[in-house]
């Protein structure tokens, strides 16, 4: 049976079998010694989009497969800080943002372009609290 003692800063108890955290850990540091089980990111299976869309709360991997340009409406950056999204195309189509809130590689100036019209193009974007920053493409 798991121990349910409260933990604090630099707390150490070799009798702990497990610690369960419910909710977010904000403004804290967690150090684990030994095995750490579970996931570090809450990721879901890829979704396929064939037309313009609003990025859902549980969508981290997006595959675009439509005709022509696809427009993405991102959630508010103010509540998405640190969120990571991967977008790729499997058709020769452009992918753009509905707002000028995407910073491409090589500049800190936000625009709308996400992916060029090339089949297989992909990008990883991370929200910085203001914009979506392209980290790889």
C-alpha cells in the first residue's frame, strides 16, 4: 500500500513506495533518484486534418492531408506556455496560422507561415506564452 505522507522540500524517506501527484506542479523543482515511471508529456495519438481547423486541447501531433492551404487556429498562447505541437503534411499544401503568431526558424518576428507546400514538410512548435516558436522544420 502506498505511503501517503506529505512531501516537502528535500524530503527523503526510503520507505516510500510511490508518490502520486494530482494536478499541476507549479513553480517547483522535482528531483528523482532511481527509477522514474510514467510519462513526462501528456501526448496523444496523431490526428488527421483535411481542412482548416482549431487545434484541440488534446492534439499534439497533427497530420495535414487536404487540398490547397490549411489554416490552423491555435489556442491562446497565454494559457499554452510550454505546449509542444508537431505538424506535418503528406500532401503538397501550405499550412498557415489564422493569426500572425508563429515565429519561424531564423527570426524572432511572428508571421503566419508554418509549412511550405511540400509533401512531407513538418515542424515542431513550442508556445512561449506569446507566440508559437518553430524549433525544427
